[in-house]
C-alpha cells in the first residue's frame, strides 16, 4: 500500500475535558495533527473536519456483552506446547479447562483461546493439529464468554459452532481467503490485528516509513476490505499488533501515539502483556527480563491502554489486571 503523502491524521491529546473519546468516559479538547514529512501541530478539537471528529467521538457499539465503562479484560489461554509465555502449561485439556475457569473466576470478561502459536519464529500448525488441540477444550467452555484466536476459517467455524462470541485473527482475516466471508455470514465480532510478515519471519529486520501512520493506514485498509466482504463495521475491533513484525522503536511509537487509532472509528484492543519490549526495557543495561517476570510492565502497559481509551486489553495475568483497572477507574 502506497502512503498518501497529503493525508492528515488527528490524534487526541491532553485527555481531560472536552469531547468524548469514542463515546467513553475520557475526553479530549486538543488534537495533534500529523502529516508525513512535516512536523506535528496542535489544534482545538472542534477545528478538525467533521468526518474525523465523528470517528473519534462516536460511541462504539457493544460487543459480545462486554463492559462499556472500562476496558474489557481478555484473558489469554494458549493450548499449545510452544507459546512464548506459558511454555505449554495449558496444553493438556484438563489444565486448559482449569485455567479457563480460574480466569473467569478472577474477573476475565472474555477468554481468548489459541491452539497455534504465533510467537516470533513459530512455524504454521496444520488444520488437523489445531482442531485436535481444541477438541478437549471447547466443550468445557460452555457458559463462559470466549473468543477464538486463529487464522483458519475452518477453526473459526468450529469455534463459533461451539459458542465462541468473537474471532481474533492475527492476520486480520487475510491468511485464509474463506475467513472474511465466514465472519460476514456468521455476523460475529472480529479482531483485526496488524502484523508485518508471518510469525516465522516477522522479526527479521521489520521496517516502516512511520510505524504509527503505516499501521493506521494498514488497519484502515483491512477494515475497508472486511466491510466490502460484508462484515459490519460495528462488528470490527482493531489491534495495532504490539510485537508482531516490529522492533522496539516501532512498538514504542505505537504505544505513544495510541490515541490516533481511535480515528479508525472502531473499538481498540491492546495486547502487550509479557511482550519482549517489556523484557528489554525492564532489564536495563542490555539485560532482559523473562516473560514470567514481566507482570509489573504488563500492568503498566494495560493502564496506559486504559488511559488512552482502548476498549479491551488482552492479558496473561487476569486477577492483577482486573484489580489495577478497578483502581484506575475509581481514581480517574
């Protein structure tokens, strides 16, 4: 996709008073105007074009019964032997079932079930293997609110048949040609995540002209493509894909400019829990902190997401995140 050199981008700043951000509790009175090749400038919010303000201020439609007055907490449940963080802890069906119940009891609003690792360097898993890993888990999710983390239309269909409330696709429905049509026909909410490259290659010298603006444009194009395939905009969630085909500076650019993505006009999901950028920044002096030791950094980024008005945070540590957001809501 060629960048539109003349396009203007509007990022809400100085959150406090003013217009409602995405129809939620946060407000903004000023906008940073971004343009490729030029220095940013600041304007009053009311000075922005009507179409930009509408995207930034309109209330997002409720999704899958998730809360609207705070970020929903999506608990991560990987039923894989090789995920970067849990190392196969919940690969066995009994362990996965117990973990699902524990996260729901800890306050998770929705669980995200994944049976194919998409960590950096991960090889694809066959359809048969992915379905086999889920066979002993999906029936036990009855009564829980959950989403299916997959790139394959057949797995999406099986999950929706088993009661999934949402599809979460790290390829933004671009990996499987049948996925957009399936999502449109089922009328289910979908999370479209940005990634540069595939899990096998995405961390090999990722490159952007401007990470924040490039990701915005890419997500805008995928949203438009999914709408053209028949998926209602009210059913679409956007995820900037922290750690997916991005170096440290790219991730930081996205996190610093996160409010810009509200201009997409859809709910936002932030998935930064235990990601490598936490390990690199928390370690200091070139050291790195192991994934299981990244809780403080994960909470910091979840709270940053909340302060930027995201509608959902995807996390490993549910109880701790629920508590942190409860306190955030009380004081903010």
